[in-house]
C-alpha cells in the first residue's frame, strides 16, 4: 500500500476535522491537523511501510511560538470498502477508501486522571 500522504477526515476522541500529511521517500512526515477548535496544529512523524504504521506528534503552539502541548498518535493503515465490519474473511478486493486507526497519548493535553490514551480514526477515498 502507499504511504499515508494526502488529506484525510479525522475523528480524534470526538474532535472532527482534517488531517493533511506530506511525506518524503524516507517515510518522514509533516503536515497539519485542524479539528475546528480555532487552531491549526502541526504534525511531525514517521511512516513504516513494512508495518503499515504511522507515528506522529501533534504539536499545539501558543501565539508566541512556544509549544503549548504535544500529543503522540500511533495508527495502522487499512484499505477497505464501506461495509468494513460485514462478513468474515479477507479484505474486500475492491476497496473504496483508506483507513488509519489507532490511539493517541494526551499527557498534559486534555488528559484526565486515570485516562491519558484516546482513540482516533481517519479516512480518505482511494
């Protein structure tokens, strides 16, 4: 499968928006996340082709340019059709979208006592 470069619709613990990923040939990633909170956060990370795994930091900066907080996202890439939970067996031979899904750590950035890890998913059409 291809690396995850492109524009995705993201839902990060209920915060919905756009995930834009740029990638180089070595698997280094950069881009932005906009979840409609009035901030355009930056991301920096890596893509592992062999593991189909993405790991990136979502970086929120303050107006003076200093870092307010960092969230660390880990996810895995799937290609699938609209009915991703229908039936059993191998993946659909004619997928219609790509799906990234995993979890993120929000230490000091929205975490609450007893919970620092949250789920996220993103998808884009093929």
